[in-house]
C-alpha cells in the first residue's frame, strides 16, 4: 500500500481552557464592527433556518431599556 501525501496540511493549536475565553474575545475585538455584525446576522439566519426550516421575513425588535 502506497502512502499518499496530504494535500492540506493539518494545523492545530493547543489552548488551555482558561485562555480560551480571552482568545475568543481577542479574536472578535480585532474584527471590524461590520465583520462582527455580518457574522451575527449569518449565525442568526442559520439558527432560524435550522429551528423553523425557513428564515422569517420579519423579526420583531425586542429590547429592554435599563436606567443607569
């Protein structure tokens, strides 16, 4: 049996569990606001499609305002 070379290199990085949150926050803070919003929109669309089988035409805006 002949060994074939990988076409894609295996890349990984060991991360300690206590460092994971810091790295996640760091990653997203290095993205632009538009990149972050774009990703939130993509995740939201994927979630609604997964749960309901479709993405709704309208989504109600709901928020709670607190007095500081």
